[in-house]
C-alpha cells in the first residue's frame, strides 16, 4: 500500500439514474468509461441521496449533514457558511481543494471551503438574481410537461457547460503534469468536477441521439393515472401535466436521456485519459456519483422528487488502485453522506464534527466490519410536502406527513409495485421503521423553520432584484445554446 498522501478526483453529475449505466446492468446504454472505472474499483449497488432534489442533496453531500440539520430543504435555501464542508476538511489536511463546474450553492459564499473555482454554475449566485434564458427550450429544465414535449435531437446548453468544465479540468491536469515532469509537483491534488448532465432538457446532439433512436424501450413499470394513486403522486402528476403522456414523447425523452448519459461518459473518459497520460493516476482516489436519479417514465413519473429507486438511488463508483479491490460489487446500504466521510478518511483529513457519514473504507479494511444497512432521504417543499424515507436492510418506508405511508420489501419487490403498509404481517416492521424515520425529524417543526426561511428569502430576493449584485462565479449560459434540430 502506498504510504504517501493520495490524490483525489471527485466527479459529481446531475440527475444520473444509476440503472442507466452499463456497469449497473443496462444492456442498451454505452458507458465504456464508467464501466472501465467500475472494473478497476468498487461499485456500490445501494447508494442513496440525502434528498431527491438538487440543492438539498448537494449541500448535504458537502456538509455531511441531513437537510433538517443544515436547514437546506429547497433549491432556494442557502447553506450557512459557518458549517464546515468536505472541502474545508480537505483544506485542513493541507490540500488545496479545487472546484471545476457545478456546485449549485446559493448565496454569497460560492466556495464553501474550496480555495479555487474555475467554472461556475449557470444560475444566479443570489435568490432573486438574474435568471436563465433557455431560448427555444424555455421551461424544459424544470419539472413540467414541456420538457417532454420539447425533447429530441438538438443541443442543451448544459452540454456546452460540461464541455467547458471538461476543457478546464483537462487543462488543469495538463498543467499538473508539466509540474510533475519538471519535478515541481510536491503535494497531492484534490479536484472536484461538477457536471450538469444528464439533467433535462431531454435534448442531445444528433450524433449521440442517433445511437438510441429507434432502439429505445418503454419504461418497465408504467403506472396509469387514476384515483388509486397515492395522494402525493396524484397531486404531483396533475401539477406537472403528466397524467397522460403519449408514447412518442416517452420514447423521444428517454432516447435523449440515454444519449446524454453517453455524452457524459465520453467527457468523463476524456478527463480520465488526461489523468493517465500525465501519469497522475497513481495513488489517486477516483469517486463518481450523482446528486439524485431520474424517473425516466417509471411509475408514470419523470425527473426526481420521489423516493422510488430510480429517483433516490445514485450511482457510486470508487476506485483507488492498490488500496481497494478491483471489480467488486458492494450491496451494503450506504448514503451519499458516507461517500463524504470516505473521501475525508482516505486522505487523512479531520472528520467533520457533526457529520452523519460513515467511511466505507472500513468495509474493505476490516474483515466482518460492523455496518448498519441504513440510509435516509428527505423531501420538503414550500407547498407543504414533508416527506422522509428510510431504507433499512430489505425494507423501504416512505413517510408522507398527513398522507398514507408506503412500505416496500425491495428484496421481494425490487420494482416497488406492492405497497405492504396495510399488510397485517408487516405491522411490526411498519411501526419500527416509522419510529426510526421520525426519530429527531419533526415535520411540524420543519414547517415552522421553512416558513421563517420563506420570509427571509423574500427580503433577500427583493434585495438582489433591487441592487443587482454581481455574480462572483457564473457561467454565461446564452439562449442560442439551447435548440431542437
């Protein structure tokens, strides 16, 4: 085992459904670079995000705390700069943590412990700041029906962003390579790379789209809209206009999504090639994951915002050649917070004092290591949704405050088709998991906190609209970057 401090390359995508990856079993998608990384490391088959929506998930991943602990529940909430993050821990250990691309943090602190940021997000730094113009694809980046209607071959500005991120990352690695060859590289590096892909718009360039055009399949588990749906999904599908979606829209959007995943894999491959060609891959930890998944039509749903596996489960591939086994699949249940703790542990950084994360390295360092198969996720909105999920061993319980609970046995029912919450034989596990999901998590108190935050955000938004503060880090998304062929 190499005793020198390792390098770290952490790649984080946006809205990648782990099932749409070759190494996770998809026979159609082309992801040779992620598949090769998986063959060189460990694939975690049961990794869950802390929230099935962007900002809460990312801020939890950074801080190692659940949304109810760091106060970030929605995409308009700001992470307190006094909360130490993974990047702060890296810096405390003597690294210079570099961020290239997506972080999706709101507020004046656009670093949260990173010492340098080379490419920013496309959105405003401040609530109430200047919004984004997606031109021809206006509205397609959100959870609305138009994202299915305006899908197909063309170009998403998010791909242009990620190509810029890739170029900046490769340039940075090349400069590190120059220093290494000159004998001047005397410290390990820590690079976080944030991608937008494969987040909708469901629009991909023709060369990628044609790989799947005519080959795409319908969702495995279609769920017709009816009054029999759980109340949350009945409301959500009506709100988003997806009560009925014709097959041509379904296939077109899915074709584009598979194509976007392939494009993301290609640019990841370009980065890994630069790492290898500069001989920087020795003693380097490589982690790939995403902030949440994508429903891609399963259960009649799209985007995220649910606790179904396609939305709440994330890919997690960890490679550290010479230190971790290769070609291993780990079925233990983990959280993205555990990946935070793992990176900190691997580089010998001080652990975050209030982190809920557990280092997965113990699973490979200790024979018969103790590990509780448990993960939580929560989803709270300004529209009165206070939801929390627990995955515990073979079971998953989805708690909806004021609405019926869902209970699934994922070993027997991996597609989550049979809600067992009313099954008398499951009464004990239902009660036990409900107790766990509510332990320390009070939806009534969260409602009060969120009302306070809404009042604060109104003032912050008015301030930004009036004063037009400059965005310290922002990538310039132009409307002409978004179009359909």
